[in-house]
C-alpha cells in the first residue's frame, strides 16, 4: 500500500506550564522537547508506523530549525520530497497545562509545498490514498490523482478554489476553523463523507444518507497532553481508508490512534503501530 501526505511540517518546542500566561506574564516551559510536528508532520509520522510505503510532500526553511526537521524526517522509513524555502523554518511553541490541554504559538507562516515546486507530483497517481494539509489549490488538484483523497477541513478555502471533489473531509467539530457541514460545499465538490471529531464524545460521519456516530475509545486517567491527537487520528484514518475500509469503520479504528498520544507529552513517542 502506498500513501502520501501533502503539507507542512513545523519545528515544535513543547513543554509543560502551570497555566497559560496572561497579559504581561512570563511562562517557563518545563521538560521541553523538540520534534517535527504540525498538521502534516504528526499525520506523516503516524503513517510511518505501518507497513505502507509513505510519501511526504513538504517545504523546508533555510535555518537550523529547517535542518533539524530535515534530519529527523530523513530517519523516517519514508520517501520525503521537500521544496527548499529561502526563509527561516516555521517554529511552534506548544504549552501543555496540567489538564493536558495545549496552547500553540506559531512563529512565522507555515511552509507548504506548491505545485510549481519541482517535486515528483506524478507519483501521487500511484497512491492508494493522499492526505492534504497544504494550501496550494494546484497541489490539491495534483493530489486528486490518488485513488482516495482526504482533505483537512482547515483547508476548505483551498479546496473550494481548486474545483476538486475530495472523497473525505476531516475536521474537529470543536474547532471553529474546522467545523462545517456538507452544505458548506458546492454540490460538485461535496465530499462523499465529512468526518467531524468531538474529543471524548467520539465523532460523526456525515454523508448524503445521513449522520452516523462513532464512539471514542475508552481511556484511563487524565490525559498527559492532547497535542497531536487529532493529527494522529487523521493519519490513521488515511491508512484505513487506503486499505479499503468503509468510512465509519475506518473512523472507529482510527480513534484509538488519536487516543494513544494522550498519555504522553511527545506524540511521536506514543503513536501506536498501524495494522
């Protein structure tokens, strides 16, 4: 099986804080760790925890942060296609409060691959599934060559500009930037399924036939950190859809991979093996 991720990978600095700082406050990150993350990065690493051949289409900055991300990506069991950018790499500062919630400060604009980049876009036609988290409508059109195309709801503006009809759109019902309905898409671009997660409440699958719910897996104790849970779910969902599972079953199975990272500050350490 061959799957692709098209999108941003950011340099993450993550640590604990007693509380999110207010105006004029200073927050000290405790037990900080550094890793490649972001919407594309976490989904990509989740997919590498499988027997699938994984392709990544991304962009990298020209500073130490970009070099560190490139070195970590190179160690993954995957094929990485990265367009160079003559700007510093995007960094995220992630603050985890005692209840496990995360607050993110993004330093700079996310770096996304574009169709104009000299990357092997034609290989997407050989993919069983592609997950799009980038911003370029032309790159999204190239991703449509995959047998199954899933797009994050956060990129709905790029999707509408592309004229492409995806198979699945995935987002969070709890995030105003991602919450949407099938009616928000023109008929010719309406996805076959809209998946909206809702944390501990599970989620819903919206299709022309109605709405079906899927439950969240049971977890023990309070979450250590929620960073990367949604993106790990998206990576796992891409895998199960590529394997040909019906959307509802794929969501039910993917749920435990999102839940798996709740017990760790670093999602890349806690992601479970797909299979």
